[in-house]
C-alpha cells in the first residue's frame, strides 16, 4: 500500500514540477542500475520502480507519459525505451530493444548517452554480471545482495546513491545492511535446496511463501543439474508468483511458459503472476502447459507444506489434487 502511494506521489510530483520521469524494474539489479543511470543523466528527475506484472495490469502506467522506461514491458506512452527481454515489445518514440543484450543497463547506457562515462559503464558491467547469473566481482555480489535485501524506499535511496557515487555507494551503511538481510535469505535457500532431490525437470508448489530467494533457488537447482525448474509460490489466496529457470544450452526456453501464463523474461530466467484461480486449477494449468509446450510425458512434482516439509506427488496427474494453501 505504501509503495503504491509513493509511486502515485512521484508521478504527480514529476508532472507538477515538470521533472523528467523514469520507470524501471524494482525486482533486480539490472532495473535498479538502469534507474540509477537515468538519475545520473537527469539528476533532478524522479524514478518509479515497479514490477512487470504491475506494468502489464495497472492502468496507471499506461496513462502516464514516461520519459524513460527500462527493463520492463513497454507501457505505451514512452519517449525512450531500453530493454532486452524477448517477450517485451518496444512501443516508444525511440527504442533500444535488443534481446541479445545481456542486460537492459547496457542499452540504457546507450539510450541515455552515457557510454563515455566510466562510472556509468562500470555500473552497467555489474548489471550484466548479476543479470546473467555470472557474478565474479565483489561489487556485483554486493549490488545483487543490496537490491534483493532492500525495501522499496531503500531501493529508491540506492538508486540515488548509485547515480551520484557509482560503485562507492555499495560501501554505504544502508547498502550493506540490505545486503546482510539478503545474505541470510540466501543461506536459508541453500539449506532448503538439500530437501529437494536432483531432477532433470522439477516443479515445486509451495503452500506459503517461506521467505526464500526463489530466483536463487532456480539457479541452485540448475547448478546441481536441473535443466528446467518451475517454482509456484502463493502471494495471497488467489495470486501466485511463478519462477522459471532453464539451464543454458538445454532444450528448454523458460520464456515460452512464462508468456503462456501472461508473464515474460528470458530463455534461461522468466516468470509470471497468475491471478484469479484456485490452487488446484493453477496446478492443472501449469502442468498442462508444461506437457504441451515442452512435450513432456511426465513431470516430477513436489509439494512444500507450510512448515517447509517436502513431499513428492507421485505423478503430475496426482498434482491436480488441491493442497491446503
């Protein structure tokens, strides 16, 4: 509720004060870095951070004229657009859309005329490390942890700090505290991984959100050998977040299932928000699409109960029985 009010406030303030208005993905470092690049180019501009599903469904984003949008579906009235998702379609007056780009921040760098700024280039390089799950530098590790562990307000502050200070902002106390919170989530996620057996393809339904890092869990499953992983986590009784991961070089394209569910992303990492269905119907729909899109005869399905216990549903047909969430 507070986040929604802040978004509306920033939009109104930008229009009343005639400031540049930017929009970027709130969910990952690539979006936050893209927002920071916008602020570096336009220090007096205002930034709104949002999630792809919100941009697709909330009419606010379509009604507003945005000066810059990055790492999100194009909402419709945009001057400059920078994105690299194959499932998104450009709609701006000037679009920098390249699905082969490893991060939207690289396209934002060009779109905002910051290619000659060494600090801006370094931020974009960190975004590439995080968005391709190939983190090798300490700065990229700190960036991912700070973004993943931050609240909405903390993300806005981080955007401002990165715009002003570049990578030095990651050494500030606020960034480090957010990073520490995410590190704890990562630790619990690594512990939870041990409860899931190795599978080439794995589908996991959660009865409730256990506070894990679900995107990180898909990465861990891939590192252990899974070629495709789908995690379905309830947000409320009628809203489910679907996290999809596919191993690079495998025959799976995660974006195909995400798009079929109304979401989007990349071949190796994608997601969707599914609304308005009960748990049994959600499971039926996802499993039916898995069989249809990827030509699978059967799918190993696991259920995680409210206490974190894992049990296998012996066949994908059995998964059609409604759990208790």
